[in-house]
C-alpha cells in the first residue's frame, strides 16, 4: 500500500486508510477473542472443581464409607468405582492425554494436519460460523483498503492469502486468484470457488458493475461485522446456561453419591 501510495502521490491517504484498517481489524479480533474467553474460562473452572472434589472432598468420604462394609447404594458404588478407576490410573490417563496433545501439535504442523483442524474449526457449531463471518468481514475490508490505495487485484489477493492461518480460508482466496488470472472477474471467481457467502459475491458484483468496488466492499465488511456481533450474542446466550447446568450437574452427582449412604442410615 505504501509503495502504491508513493507511486500515485497519495501516501497520506494510504497511511490514513492503513490506520483505519488496523483499528477495525483489531476491533473485530477482540470481539472474537472475547466471545471465546468466557466459555474457555468456565471450562477450566469446571476442571478445577472436579480436581478439587476428587483430591480434597471425596477421599474424606471414602474413610466414612469403609465403615459401611460394602452396604452402599448402587449409585454410590458406581460412582466410587469410576472414582477409584480414575485415581488408580491417573498417571496413565494424564500420560495418554499428554501424548495425545503432543501428537495433535505435531500433526497440526503438517499440511494434512492444518487442513484437518481448519475443517474441524469451521464445522464446530456457532464457533465455525463466527470464524468464517469474521474472515469474510476482514477479507472485504482488506480488499477494499488495498484497491482504494491503488494496489493491483492480483497483488491484493496475494496479500489476502497470507492474511490467515486457516488452510480452508487460504485455499479459497488462492483459488479465487487463480480464476482471476485466467481472466474471470472477481465476483465470478468468488462464485466459482463456492467458499464465499452469496451476499459477499453479489455485493462484489454490484461494486464491479458500478465502478465503486472499494466502497461496496467496505459496506459489505460492515454488514458481516454486524453478523459476527449477532452470532457472538447468540453464542453467549446459549453457552452460559449450558455451562451453568453442566457445573450444577457435576456438583449434584457428587453430592448425591456422597450423601446417599448417610440418608439411607437415617431412614
């Protein structure tokens, strides 16, 4: 962009557009990270609760249960069987999880691995659509900024391909660029790839026909940013009660398993 601005004598305008672009891009990235932060925190919180129950609470009850000499309710016996299995095999379970994580990391560094995890991310409910919409918004904003600054379309798509680490997104941009090289216009190329949403394709077509591609793409980016906001709101409204029910269910199972023998004595 700076090179194009120097050539065209519009370096000040290019710098201003760059500032606006990075500001909007970081704003969108913060929205996506903020949407994922809450569920990740709660998941780790649940894991912490489970570890605290298994290491601090349940062992105290096992001493009490020894006095029952096996006369425990079926629910408690089943719970204690699972607990004993986990505690007796904790080293093997943790070792297996660690090995699985290392294997996944090494696999992710391969081409097949990156593609596999990229597809997995996109197929995840709610999170997948959010990531895709966020990329489309960033794609439209970046292409708009580059074209308005005088960067050629082919160079712009080369830059767009390096904008993401998701293999599916990257392939979609590169395939679009290949069709453009063959002589197809931008909107038809995007349509051929089949990756971009219909609204983005139609808006690009309108921009090409009207000669105002940069302005139309800028509006399209704003539209998808709003869609991302809506999906984030929906995700948080769904995840919060699900996580609360999950935490409550874990605590309920532990409380029932621990106190059922005591209730049976009182009865």
